[in-house]
C-alpha cells in the first residue's frame, strides 16, 4: 500500500490540482465520518468516470474538477471485496493519520490504487 510510482508520475499532478480545491471539504467530511463513528478509516474515491463505490460526494461537473469524488470508508471496501478480509489489518497499519492525510482511492480505467495526500497547512 505504498504510493505507486505510476500514480506519482501519471496522476499526482491532476489529482493534486483538484485536491487543493476540495481539501478543506474532504478534511471536514473525514472528521464527520470519524466523529459519527461511521468508520475510523474514511476513503475518498477519485475517478475519471463515476464509479459505484461509496456515495457521490462531489461530481466533477458541479465543482469544475477533473475527477469525480465519492465518499466511502474501509468497511464499505471490505463489503465490496475491494479490500479482502485477510488484508484489513495490513490496510489499517498502512493508513495514515486522518487529521493530517487524506486517503484516496484513485480509479482510472483499469488503474486502481490507494494514495495518501497530506492536507495543506493552515
């Protein structure tokens, strides 16, 4: 679950551009998911086309973004078998502090990967 070099080269620029625009909104949503005890592991799905994972959070057309953003969490990923049961502990160990980092699941065609991006400093 390390940040993939392919992700860094091919996607990080465009993801970062959108992330800066929505970072505060994602940070607040992450906080609310944890505060309401929905999950300790919020995940935001960044996809070029709408995907059936999580709930639509920000549609790219509505906010002038390059990526659709859905809100989800670890337990939903387990239910959908995107994270298999025997990898849950590994996922939790790799998950970074949700107050400082945003967990993204990037989907573009066949490419799918997790990445953690730090929230901008205030």
